[in-house]
């Protein structure tokens, strides 16, 4: 099926008409079509500001527990690291699919 778009006119809004006339986005038309120079303003609630602050703080926190990593490295290097074989086997058994 072919769509015939002849005779379809574009939608005209205040925003599109301002663009066609060359006015800037931040200019608003007041009464009688005069440009008022007002700008859009956005503000954040206290809760949004707190959320942004917490999110920034979380980005600064390391995922790695460096103290534990260093202790493990040291115990492996000096030969004192002991693998808990029973615990390891138990965890492996939980993840093995014996049905296939």
C-alpha cells in the first residue's frame, strides 16, 4: 500500500513559527508578540540534591576491600594461605548441574 503525502501540511506551533522567524529559543513572546527575554528555569528539590551528593560519594568509594586483598596476597606469597577444601567443594557442588 502506498501512502500519498500530497496535501499534508506541517504542524505549526509557536515554537516552530519562532524558529522560522529566526528568534532564539530562550526568547519568549509576551502580549502582542513582543519578546520578553525570559529564560526557562529548573530547580532541584532538597531530596534530589541529597541524592546527587550521595551518588557522587559512592563513585569515590572503592569496590575492592584493599586491606583484605593485601592480606591474601601476603599469605599466598609467604605460603601460609590454606584452601578450605570442604567449603570449596560444597560451593562447587551447588553450581554443577547434574541433570544434563
